[in-house]
C-alpha cells in the first residue's frame, strides 16, 4: 500500500467531524477469529442452514449451541489487535464518531470502544425467546448445553441475528442515520455481501460522504470507494492513524 494513498485518505479524515466506521469479520482476522467467506471461512466448512437459522435452532438446539460454544472458545482465547485499538481511540478524536460492526465477537468493546452499534448481536449474550430478556454469559465452555432461562426455564438462544431474521430496528435506524450524515465513512474488513449492513456505506456515498475501504481484496463496494486501501486492517489502520498527526 503506497504511503501517498494513506496520506490522501488521512487528509480527508483529518478535516472531518462526523466519521462512521463499518467493520466486518476481516478486522478480527488478525486476532485469530475465523472469517465467514475467505478460503478458511466458516461458511466454507459449515452450512449456515444447519447452524444459523431459526429453523436449524428449532430442529436441533444442542447442535446449534455446540457450534456457538466452539466459536466462543476460540474468541475467548484471543484479544483485540491494533486495528480495534485505533478505532477505540478515534472515539475521542472525532466530534461525532460512530462505530458500526457486523461482528458478534465483542472485540471492539474489549479494545475500549464504548459507543458501538452491534448490527448482528453478540456471541456473549443469550436471549430468552419467550420474554426477550438479554443476559450476558461469558462461561467457556457453556454448561449446560442448551442453556435455559433462569426466570422462566425456557430454552435460551444466542443473541445473534440469524439468516432470515430482521435486525433490531432501533440499532439499524441509528446506523442509517449516522451513515447518512457521515462526512467520511470507513468500511473495514467486510465482503459487503450481507444486507442491510452493506447498504450503509451506499447511504453515506449517496449523501456525499468520502468512502475509505480497507480490505486486502476488492468488494462490491470498491467502485464507490474514493480511497480503496488494499491491505490488512491491523496494518493500514495504525498507518492511517499515524498519518492524521
Ligand atoms: P466475510 O467473511 O464475508 O468477509 C470478510 C472480509 O474481510 C473479506 O472481504 C476479506 O477480504 C476481508 N479480510 C480478511 N482479512 C482481513 C484483514 N486482515 N484486514 C481487513 N480485511 C480483511 O465477513 P463479513 O463481511 O463480516 O453474519 O460477513 C458479514 C456477515 O456474514 C457476518 O456478520 C455474519 C456472516 O454470515 C452473522 O453472523 C449474522
């Protein structure tokens, strides 16, 4: 990645007041969390229909919970990387900064990000489908599987948006509002194939925002990017951050 590109992107960012960042699995890849669609991606080895749909959960809740328990075990062993840490610091740097993530791994919060919109939920939370109560559960491994609601005894589910389900309208509304008002939007480590998340940068671009994409590979959003920065988030974000001063 040429330094010139980083410096031009940094110049756009330096003068911005309203900055939005959308992250995907790629930002956690360097921490050791598997992505979904790369060569080693989860959806290459597992069928989403068997593990990440309401129908799959109704059919076999133990199988679904065992799979999430395995993923929780991987995530519990790793920590935030320099990419997450830069984004946590940017919260204080820009007057209006919104971090939107598709990730459920909780690594942005561990890095120190406090204002965070988790579009697809959080793997460390359970939800009671009967009562809607959301409870944090950090036990690794989970026991028992499947976990049950301490209040009503019903089967708990992961607090994660599955295929075929809608996103929380409040969270999605905030994400759209921030994106539509952004002066600069960064899109980091997402294949930009899953909507509505992938529509957020389009809303920003339509409102005239400068779009910076950080990804080793091109995506469907690349044609809309003013600055497509090719490389790893853990490398490019610290360089972009250093170029702001
Ligand atoms: P994907 O696995 O689809 O895409 C990961 C992206 O990260 C790819 O474009 C990679 O090129 C890029 N990438 C890989 N390593 C990187 C690195 N070190 N730095 C920067 N980028 C890197 O993951 P998402 O786009 O997040 O849904 O997938 C979206 C949703 O699909 C997920 O939230 C998940 C999945 O089904 C739910 O869990 C509900």
